[in-house]
C-alpha cells in the first residue's frame, strides 16, 4: 500500500512559543502551515515567565491579546546586590518601563498558560497542529511525521537550544559565548513589589516575577549545574525571608531546569530551511528577552516571505536576523560581567541608583522604546564613564 504524503507550504518543527508564533505570522501571509511536536500541550519549560512591554506589543501584532487577569502585572526592573549570606542589601537600583504604543506595563504569565493561548490562537488561525508527532529528518531534505512522508515548501526549525534541524541543515557553525544553568520554582506568596527583582548572590542570580495576585516565579541562573533554587536562596536570606513570611516555603509546583546560553550563528537560513527562537541563537536568560526575540524573528520571517520570492526572503532573514539578537546579547555580556566581578556589580548598581533617569533610559533601550544609537549619542558618554569608573574602582 502506498504511503500517504502530507503536503504543506511551511512545516514548523517544534511547537513551543517560537514555533507557534512563527505559525501565526506565516498564516497571516496566507501560507498553509503545519506545526509538529512530539509532546502535547500545554508544554512547560523552565523560564522567568516575564513578558516585557515590547513582547506584548509583538504578540498583539500576531493576534494574541493577554490581559492582567492572565498573570501578574509588573512595571519595571529592580537590581539588588547582596554581599554575603549574613549581610542585607548592599546596593539596589530601580527603573520603570517607559510608555510605548499606549502600553506601559509588562506581564508575568506562567509558561503553560502562555502556551495554551498561543496554541488556541494557532488553531483558530487554521494552523494544522500535529501534537504527539515524532519528526524524522532524513537525507536529501526528506521528512517523516510519525512515519508519514511530508512535502513542504519551507521547513522552520523551532526546536530549541539543541536543535536537530540546525544540525540536519548544516547551520551549526557559530560561537557559544556563555553557558549557564537555570532553574525555576513557583511559590504561593503575595508579590511584595510591582517590578521584577533581579537579586545577585555569590554564585548567581535569582529573579522574581509576579505571575498572579498570590504567586511568584523565582528563576535562578548560575554557572554551577548543581546549584538549585534552594541553594541560591540560602545565599540570599533577605529573599528567602520574603518568600516565607512567617511560615514554610509554599511551593506550587516541581522545580524545572534548563540550559541557558549566549550563542551566535553564522547563518540561520539555507535552501528551504529557516531557524527561529533558541535554535537560531540566544542570549543569556537574565536579559528576559528570549520570547520577545522569537516573536520579532517570526514577524521578520513572515514579512520577508510576504514581500520577496523565497530564496531572496531567506537571504533577507539571514541578513537582518542578527540585529534582533545584537542588543540582548550585548546586555547579556554586561550582566555577566557584573556577575564575574562583585565589586563592579555593586558600584554599577549604585551608579544606576544615584541616576535613576539614566537607568530608566537604559531600560527604554532594552524594551525598544529608544534606539541604542540615540541613547549612545545623548547619554552614552556619561553611562560609559560611570561604568569605567566603577570598573577601575572594582579593580
């Protein structure tokens, strides 16, 4: 009996947020789209779960509207440095998000809920969702979905850090700039702040995101694969006390872990293949921009395919993709430098604390409300001078 052949304009391998937003963007271009994933939703993953204002704007462009009832609203970022296990806060700086396109706030959304909303939107948009479907990548561009041959015009690899599509398409060439380990845990406690807090301990960072009126997400990132959430909380008693107001820690789920890297690739598209999300390069999780980068890549890929023949569209995607990663990766380098030199970190955070407008402008650059070029021209020399002073004093 002859094997049936599945045919689609675009086959997306990986049904996480990157794959689903790519599917939504390509459907808006009129393409027939299939998403295949070996898992079944809702698909969870260790992450900080904060969607910055720019990420929410991009989701709206894809037809996905989230409301404050879907999670926890936060209005800025607070950096907090802790000296050791016995001391309290040694330096802290806070900045609020600037207003952009009428949206000022950000939203902490639990990953399974976000995935469910994206999957619903993709289904309503007419995307063919093939859950519980193993994907086999064969020589000469052949692909099997659960053993069934698939004919496609474009294959999109949205299968994460260890992308099989990337290896199969010969797009592995690049550079890994950093590698760390992240863990995530939820706690039943009323958020004590309306900002995301990033706490520096001796061995890494813990960032706290409100994800509801009575629940927070704590994500830790360290260079040590065995340093779990509890180990880092032991280094930051101030934070542990906030999570346990007179009682034991009330964990609401099991701890999850994941690898986080800063990775650059030479190419993210070739022939009939394009990469998106972590498969196409990444920035350390401390930047909080992982999902926003994937949303921008989805919009860029769809825009390119809507205006150009596919070979030229993939060349354009290849060319412009690096600009999406450039700023988050630079931010990651600065944050990791602060991680390596505690004295530099303390002085840099103190500098931002004494000049809150400078911190607010820098946060505006991070979320896309101000261009890096404009910031460099107007405030860059002063910011560079403050960091240089901090680094020289640290040395």
